[in-house]
């Protein structure tokens, strides 16, 4: 049976999921990570790489906890890496649609594997690009698109 990928999580969701000082954002992000994992939605390897870079740079976690976090995500999610075609798409999206290069690469990889939604607070909420919708989960109520795709 082939997996049906519907959404993926951006790096900021992974960080808020472990940041207990983030209040409501922590609660929402933790719930999203657990629900996305249970639904076997993919995690782009780029998001996990950026997570590791951010928590290392900010000294947010000690190295053993970073390794444990990587192992959790590796066990919980199908991890998807970018390929050369994604790189080409990202360069074009960066140029044509005013996305940062790294956001464009995340979008291109997610789009290639069939994700219809990227959950992030960093993209323009409600924007659709190439059939992929960007939604910020931190509104007063979880956006219906996220809820529907995780149900």
C-alpha cells in the first residue's frame, strides 16, 4: 500500500514542540507533531536538519538530547530528502515567487511527494503555490485545512 502524503511540518513547528517556554505555541506544535506522526505524514529531511542547526546554535538542547530528538523523528515520520529536481524547482520558486531559497526548497520537496499543505508560521498564511497551501497553525483556532488533513 502506498502512503498518501497530505502535509508536512516546517522547522519552527519542530522547535516549538520541544520549547516548553513557548506556552500555547508549544502545546499546539506538540499536538501537531504527534498527530502528523500518527498519520504517517512525511517530514522533510531539510526541516530536521534546520531543527538540529537551530537548537545547536542556540544551545537549546545538549548534544545527547539532539540525537534523541533526531531518533524520535526518524522513527516517527517518513523522512524525505530533496533531490536535484527539487533544487531546480527551488531556484525557480525563489526567483519567481519571492520565497527564501530554503523555504522554496522545502516547498519543492513537499510538492514533489504530494503534500498539499505546509504547516509553518514563516510563510504567508493562506498562500497557495503550485497546489501547495501554507497555513500558520497558531491562530486562535487551528485552521480547518490542517484539522481536515490530520483527521
